[in-house]
C-alpha cells in the first residue's frame, strides 16, 4: 500500500466517531436482593478480602442511604431563578483560561429553600455520547410504569426477567462483570451474542459499565414493554419477530417516542435533549435513528427531576439514582480526591474522531476532529447538613484527553460549595496524575 492509500485507509478508519466510555460500576453493593444484580456479590467479597482494593467512604453507602433530596421542593424552576452572582463569578474566573468549548451548569441544592445556580454557555448543544444512556434508562422505567403500575411488579420484572443479547451487540469495546458462582468472583469480558442477563443487569451494564450493547438492549426492551404491555416478557423468538415484521419506519417512530415521552412528561425541552440512535452498528440496522444532542441546561434539568422524584415517578427516580451511584474506581470528573467522602451519582460519555494530520497520532479521547467529553454528576454528603449539588459539564478540546482537567474543575466546584469561598483551579499535574484521572480500572 502506498503512502496516500495508507493515509486514506487510516482516515476512513478513524474518522468514524467512536462513542467510548471506560468501565465503571455503580449501584450500592448491598443491593443484591433488591436489584438482582449478581456482580454485587463479587464486590462484597472483594471488600472483605485482605489486600483487595477498597472503596473510599463515599462509595460505601447502603441502599437506605440513597434518597431523593428535592422531593419536597416546590419552588421555581432552577433557571427561572436569577443566576447566583457568586457562583457565576466563580465559574467565569475559574474557566476564563480554558478552551471556549467548555460549558457547564452548576446547581447547589444544599439548602432547598435557597436553591442557587449558575451556568457558563449553558445552551451549548452537542452529542452527549454515553450520557445519553440516561435517557434510554428513563425510557425503560417509563415503559415499565405504563405496563406495570404496581412498583412491586416493576421490581420483580427488573430482577427476574432474562433476555439474551442476540445479534444486537457488535463491535463492543466495554468489558462488563459477569458473576461466576462456582469461582465466587466476577469475570470481565465484552458482551457477546450468546450472553443473557437479567433486565436489572442489562441496566447496570448500560449505565455503570456503559456497554454500548447493553445501551441498545435496554432501549430494545423498553420498546418491547411498550408493545407487549403487561404480557412482557415474551420469548426471544417472538420478540425478534416483532422487530422483523414491523415496518422500519414504525420502529423508528416507536423508538423515538419511548425515549422522548418521559422527558417531555417531566418538563424537559426536548428540542435541546434527545437520544436519536441506538448504540451499536447492528442495532442501528434494525431500528433507524436520527440525531442525538443535549445541552448542559437540559441535562441539569434531567438530574434535578431525578432528585425531585419527577422523572417518571418517585420510585423510578430513586431506582435511576441508585443505578448512577459509583461503587468502583472513580475517573474523569469523579476522580477528584476531594470527593472521596461524598456520594457521587455519575454518568460520563465521550465521542471522538480523527482525521489525517501531519505529525499527529490519534489516541483515545484525543481526537483532532471531534473530542467531546461530557459528564453529569450529583454530589452529596451523607448528612442532611452536608453540601449537595449537581453539575453538568461538556467540552470539546481537540487533541487532549480532558479527564484531568474535568477532575480539577470538579475539585474547585466542590471546595467552592463546601467552603463558600471561590477556589482557583490547580493548573499543574504530574504525568501520573493525568494518566490516573483518565484510567477506568
């Protein structure tokens, strides 16, 4: 192959955008019986094993510790309130030397009676990458609520219904934990077509490990619940026949409705937040899609609706918050050691692509064409008087893995909220620190 042909092949291979996400795990580790997520047993064993890596204090909350802090909030919509001048000044000063692609919203609800917020380019709109799996999760819980009004029935379906992956998975790069009862530990590998998991485990793999195949499958199952109603689940052959026999235009319409209706019902502006396409090549062939996008403002509204118990309903909101609870190695925004003693409810997503450029070597999360990194984080202390706030952060800094910078922004925000004094961002870092902030395991 000559140099021109090689360059063309390189460009074609790398200019395809990659939605990638390091493997992290969520859900409180004492929640096996409630959720049916079997890999939690392996995490409990690791916590009790001498020499095994241990979780930090903020990762050891029980299911009972996780609550919705804004259930009783009856004040104005956060962005109807005027921006808090101190928070606004902090954001402007802290990020004044950062790439202009940085955009974020910060909402401090430590005292719900005195909700504060500020934003920096809050209406910047871009593809949110794997953060969009939160939208798919909302779609699944919305479908469950319609088909099974009784929350005990919904919990049973999540725990007990088992679905195979089938050929909906393809080109998977995210490893997920697979509980091996005989070995009494989790084994890690990518999802394969012959893998089967409980519906709760598919959710766990989609939100926690951010597996693209799992993201497609929870959307697939949401569509099936909408179609079959209380008769869900059906056998895999019958479910697959529904997708084969239904016109593709109808499947596209149903797919979009499943993930858009819960957002609209919760009062989100669906002109500024949408998950438009499935997560794997094979699933996109089965169900046609459209564009995906979000803004920091609407992602903040989504997170607040969870805290208010208004995303689908209170039971669903609490469950979704539990699926976001980080119980494995923290990274990117959540990497900041300043957050170690705090609970972090988190979803991150990246989308990068590369194009030929002399002297440039493409790397993960370092695209020179697009290099989007996005995070949604709810951070709160264990005590009612502790700080509680949320942030939604988006960036598109080319050629740079922004994980370390995101973690420093997180640290400055946290210390500003905690001390009520504006903090400056730490500008220096060792190569080791930068590497660790972007490492998932």
